[in-house]
């Protein structure tokens, strides 16, 4: 029976590619709320498309007022295995060499925002369910694919879903990487504001970032000054060997810092462009709130100068990202996104960060607890076994600073669809997936679901 499922999956490749391209071509970035579309018209369009595709496959679907939908493969009992994916995506951002919503195919590669986070993996799970259904394999437990629409923002979708449906206890989220992530760090989210100083170097314009969980790859600012200031900026760029440009305009000096974008949970190999500009401002004599941010955040991702550095043996080190910094009407607003090891005291670290930011007011300060499922649990053991059986590779559970829908389950983990040797381009330019690896992921999901639901 398993071989039959895998043969069926092999026959799906062309259909999978066509469907993924259609999904990626919907720019399902959170927008203004409308009737029946709490996260904007494009997100609702994506939700409706996914439901029509699932219904065409013969599944029972339910929609929850535009917040989420679920897709059910029925078993013979009341027990249910959950698979939780999401249809919303982060904004395209800078640095793309192709249309981010063009779903460009280059050989085995499909390039586009959402290919890997999380439309491709969610679609793999749906096709795995379709193969099990088509093969006629009887199941004891139901399999329910839940597709949310606000994962990249506030998770209002899951809150609404849990209020209007019974969330299963056990399952996985195809929104990270294999072999299996059984530990997710806690989170601290801060939204802050402070007035700017009237003395020292004056910043006339600065507006960088759209999402707190994205490491910005470019930051522009307009400074009061002329040719002499531009020369100082060029000298600083040469001294620190970082890519800045300074253009003298009628309004002042337009500065561009070129960073390396990425996901806030994975700062390794990235370079925060906001941090670059803060350190430049410090060098040029800025005062007040900008100077404070340069001193306690700057380009650090460890949180050391902010007083929140922390690590443990289970889940590694804390990371901190400034994803948004805006200047409006003589006031700056910013966000800090911290991913915190599971043994840390979240409230103590939150208070320590605020204490290191005198003069700043917190418009929002929240924490999310960490999440952990033991590696020897039935869920994790089965998922690791499915991965090893399909790949021939050893499997050990891992931790992440990323946050997935696994946290809304009593026993939930993140499971694929990225592979250990994959280039991680989540939230970055030129995000892509390899079709061949998506087909392997589809088989892993089918194997895992059969282990869990039969």
C-alpha cells in the first residue's frame, strides 16, 4: 500500500508545479481588513484558491470567516492529527533578480515569495493527503490540514480558529526544516518610541522596515549636511569596510546602507542595515534616542549591550533583531524581536531590555513562551523514522529560534520541508524551492501521516 502511495505521488509532479506557481502568483501579504477578509483582499484570494483546489481533490473543507480554513481526510475515530501551514507571506523586500510573485521556473527551481515559507510545504502536505486518499488506505485517525492567514504577523488566525473549532492535540507544522524541530525558543516583542534630540547631527528622514521578523537588507536616511558630511561618511565606510553610499542632494545627504537580509531568528550570515546606519550616526555625532539605540543595539544580534544576552545547552543563544525603524514628526518608532532560549526568564529579560532604553516608551511589550516536545515521544519518534526511511539519513531532533504554528498544539513540532543542506532564504530575496526536494518532502509527509493516523 505504501508503494502505491509513492507511485501516486510521483504522478503528481506536474500538477504540483502548476498549483504551486498559481499559489505563489498571489501576493498574499497582509493588507487592510475588508468584509470577510480580515487580513486583506489578496490573503482572502489565496485562502479561497486553496479551498477550491482542496475541494477539487475531493476533500471536505471549512472556512472560518477569512481567518483560516481546514481540509479534512476522515478516519474511523474521533482522534485527529493536525498539519498546520500558512498562506500569508512577508513582503517581497529588496534584492530580487526576478519578479518575486512571478513564480519563475529555472529547471528544477521555482523562485518566488512563499515557495518555501510556507506555500510549497503546505501544498506538499495537501498532495500527500490526496495520495493517501487516492490509494484508499483506511485510517483510524482523521488528518486535518489547517491553513492560516496571519502567521507572519500576529497569529490572530489561530486565535480565531481555536475559538471556533476544536484544535487537535497532536500534529506538526510544515514550516521549518527536517529532520524535526521539537524545541522552539520563547519570544519577546517590543514596539517602542522616543523623541529625537534637537542637538547634534540631525536626521531628516529615515523609514526602514515593514516587519519586525525580517532583518532589513537596505536602509536609507537623509541627513542635514553637504559635501563635507558626505566625505566623512565615505571615510567611515572605508574604515569599517561596510557598503555605504552618500549622495549630496538639495535637501541634504542621502545615505544608503546595504545589509544582508534574512529572518530575524537566524542572524548568522546576515547584516542588519538599520544597525549599520545607527553606528554611522554615532560616528557622525548624533545625540539622544538615535545614540542610545546605536549604543545598546547597533549591529548586535546577541543582545549583549541591551542586557539580555543568554544561552542554554538545549536551545542555544538569544537573538535580537531591530526590524523596523521609522522617523516621523520628530519621533522614532522601532521594533525589537528577540528569540529566547527555553530556560530563560522572559519577563526578566523583557524588563532588562526596557531598563537599557531610558527615554523610550513601550507601546507594546509581550512575551510568548517556548515550546518543547520530548524527542522520545511517539510523535517525534514517528516523524524521525519517516524522515530516515525516505532519505536514508540519520535523524535527530533540533531547536529553532523560529516560531511556528506547532506552538498552538499540545504536542506539536515543526517538520520540514527544508532539508539540512538547503540554502535558507526564508524572508530573503530570491526565495526558492527545488521541485525534486518538494517531491521527496511529499513522500516524507505521506509516510509520517500513515504512521500517525493508521
